[in-house]
């Protein structure tokens, strides 16, 4: 593994950083005025929808590492966008071998319909096919109202592409990722294939990258505030009680990001330990995002508890993302299972 970024990747990060520089201000505008900005979504959908699809276009081949670099950079500035959820859905479509059915010119937008009322993060699910029609209800679908195509996950490793069903509004704790419930009452599918599990693992890495960006963004937000806020005649960043909290949050964020980069690279290179790496990345990223956002809120003090200050936006996104596709405990159980599977002597003892 070449553990440094290429010049192309650095240019890509700089480009996305420029698009998302005013992300915090845009997020606060959504909170106050409920007005969703057109950019950077339009550019991202038009030009970057095939990002991370290694076998899609041999002339501009990119891997999952490239995709998470973009997601991470957007999340650092808490940039409001519908692209991240769209990109996760595209990754599932790719794993299912359904890319020929996808429109990449920005005209069509995709959402991922996975969760159900009592389902585990990776199933089983009650939604099912009867003939060529879908029946069932999927919950908490991010940006499902604006999607043209639903990527529905069913049992037996099935991925189904279909038009939206009956949409029900849902109040979401995370204001930057509005969700809906969608009921399918005989919706006819467009395409169907296997590969749901492999696709969801790729989507988990996308989410882990977003959580890593949230964590690092929260640290940067708090550090900047600690440098301008004065108490007792000095910057509060000079107090150990503040500096140590930020240092711990920084270490957590960087550790999570390293694990997430490795997980993406492991998937790109078909490494045997990729599955364990994915669960490690999601568990650590979930912890780091919540921890860093909470530290940012504490550094802001009483102001941080108000809606006028931005820390709560980071905390909302961190809490919502940490529970999506399985919480910390669920992923740690999966890590243990992967370790046991790789050690036949321990597995025999466990039996």
C-alpha cells in the first residue's frame, strides 16, 4: 500500500474543499430558513457520480479511497449535501453489477432503502418480492423524497432498483439529512441482482468516512473558537482542561480516519481482512465523531448549548450516523466474529 496521496487526489481534495468552504454557514441557514443550497450538489451530481467505481470507466479509474476522500472533505465543514447518500447507493448498485442501469449525468438521483422497523443492520428484512413486485416498508431513508430511483435491499442478498413508493414524512434529529419512510405496495422493480451484502459493506465505509470528517471538523471548530475566546485575560485554548480535551478528540479522529482509509484500500485490493477492517472503521468512526462533537460543545461552554452556535449541528450528525448501519457495540461483535473465524484453534475451543 502506498500510504501517501497522489497529486490527483490532492487536487481533488482541494477542489472539494473550495466547494465546501462555507459549509457551516450553509448548515446554519438550513436550520434558520429551511432553504437548501443548490451547490455543491449540482456540481457533485453532474461530475462526480461515478467516483469510486473502479471498473466503470478505464479512462478515469478511481477506487473507494478516492470516494471517501471527497466524503471526508465535505463532512469536515458539515457541508449540506445529498451527494453522500447518493454515492452510498451507487456503491451498492456497483457491487450488484447493475451499473449499466445507472444514469451518471446528474439527472437521476438514487437513495438507499435498507432499514425496517425490527431489522438488524444487515437484515433479515420483511420487505419482499411477489412475482415482479415489491411489498414492504423501509424506514429512515436519507433524502428519499428527492430520489428518482430507490435502491431497495431485500433478503437473500438481493438488490432491487425501483421507482419511489408511498412516501411518509418523518421528523429527523439530524437536520442535514432529512429522512422519509417509503411503503412499497406492489411497486414493479426496474432491475434486480445479487450483491446486497457486499454493497452495504462499501456503503458502511462511505458512512465511516463521513463520521471521520465530522470528528475532524468538530475538532477544528472547537480549536478555532478556543483561539479567539478569552477568559481571565488569556485564550481558553491555553488552559489544560480545554487543550487536553481537544488533543484527545484529535487523536480519536485521526485514528478513525486511518482505520477508514485502510478499510477502503482493503476493499479496493480484495484484502482477506477487509470485512474486519470495515467493522473496525465504523466502530471507531462512530465513537470519534460523537466524542469530538461533545468536546466541541463543551469548549463553546454555555453558548454551545444554544441553536445559534454550530456545535450542535456536528453532534446531531454524529449521533445519527453512529447508529446508522449498526452501532459501536454491533460492529465490535462483528469484529470478534471475524477474529474467531480467522483463528480455527480458538473457534474450536469456543465450540
